[in-house]
C-alpha cells in the first residue's frame, strides 16, 4: 500500500536541504495541511553532515559561474595564459627597442 498522509492523499517524496539533513529523503503531505512527515533515509553520519553541504555549495558556485559565462581554468591553464601575456608584452617591448635603435642610428648617420 502506498504511503498515505493524514488527509488520505498519497504522500509526496521530498528531499531535505538543511545542513544537518542535506539530501536526506522524506515523505510529507503534498498540500502541507496535515503535518504528515516520515523519513525515508536513515540519519546521516556526522562526517556526511559536514561534507555534503560543502559539496553542494561548491557545485552551486560552479554552476553559477558557468551560467554567467565564467571560465573554469586549472592552475596549468592559468599559468599558460600568464606566459602568453608576458610573451606578448616582451614582443611589444622588443619592437619598441628596435624602433628606438633604428631612429638613433639614422639620427647619428644624418649628421
């Protein structure tokens, strides 16, 4: 027989998202009128009560970053981007230095 609430309606399966019961399933009244409540899952161990909320926060942060178009880069990828940026800067500096030396050369030769 299906689990019925006190209103004689089929109890709805839901999931708790509180810190102490994160991702723990329970049955409740679908209309929330008769205060029917029963746990489906057994209680979480203390370690899971600490780890699961942290994992949920991390997943939510990554999903939010992905929705906003932010890139998720590893340390190696960030380092590669830094190296490419530094190389571009060095190339600009070298070009400016060569141009300056050419100008000085023509200035000296013209006298």
